[in-house]
């Protein structure tokens, strides 16, 4: 909703890694952990165990904002390709699921966190600054009257059909009323979903772009090459590349 915890994901990652370390040192947890259907679906958890990589079912973000906003942002890019320009826009309607509608969605956010959870504001950024301004988002975007004015043209509506697909799909339908007529686009699988994945080149380009801001282009490229070479080398090359990356 615009706070710093971001759903506590980093802390969950930390405790997961700590559990792996504890297990390696002989720490034993409850042996019947999967035998309580009131708490866990044990059959679903172990389905495909040892055969499938769960990370391939997740998504990679092309925009540094809440994932629930991405379908509308992709839809905007699609209507732009049909010849629409920001100056043509009179109003925009976004039809989506309730969880996206119930975000803060401020048209003029006062923090970067609020901006990342505002569909109208992120649409304004994509329209007026280009989608590259969302990777990453910058606090410099805050307080710009032109962005806030465009964001206020956006209204959000609940769509029962899209709701029934959530959370398996985080879709949206965008309808733009403009001087050139009405443009509409529905996106069921935003870019980066397992059903609409980013290419290997897109993933590498994203890493290079973001990592270079912290460590420079040469160090970022060294890490990319180390990861790509993991099948044919030890972890030592990657570990060495990762050392000293903080500035």
C-alpha cells in the first residue's frame, strides 16, 4: 500500500535461507509436517518433486512497480503501437480485479513506495516518460504536475470476468477515449509471466541495466558471464564476480 515492507518478501527469503543452513548442520524439524491437511496440501507440495523447477513458474518484472499493474501497462504499450499519443488522450478506463483497484492508486503520490503501488501514476509515467522510466522508478518523478494531471484521467473499474481468473492471472482491460477514437486492449498474461515469458536476452538486458547503476558495466557483464557458465564451471567464478559489488 506504499510502505517499506513490500509484503515482507525479503524477510521470508532470509528465513528460508536460514532454514537451509540449519538443515545442513543437522537441525531437525517436525517429521510429520506434510501430514496435516488443515495446514498444508502435501500432495501438491511434492508433486513433480525433483523433476520441475518452481522458479520457472514465477514471473520476472519488466517494470519496477506492483505486478498487479503490469497488464494495464502492457495494454497501454499495445494501443500506442496503433498510433495513439499521450496528447490524444481524453480519459482512460482500466477494468481489472479488486486487489489492484484497492491499492492506494494515488494520482500524485508523495513517496516512491506510493508511486510503485499506483496504477494511474504508473500509467502516466509510461505514457509521458516512456516504459524505460519504470525500470527503475525514480523519486525524481514525484511532484510533477504533468504526470499527476495525466494520472487523474485514469479511472478504475471492477471486471467480474477478470476477477474470476485472479490470482492465477493478473489481467486487465484498458479502454482509451481519445481524439482519434476509442482504443481497447485486454491483457491476460503480462510480459514476464510463465505464459508470456521474457526472452533470455530481455532478462540479461534488464540485469545489465540495473546492475550497472551499482557496480558499472564491466562488473555487471562479468556476473552475467559467470551465471551463463555455471553448467561448465564451479561456483567459485560466480562467487568471485559477486565479491566487492557494493559501492
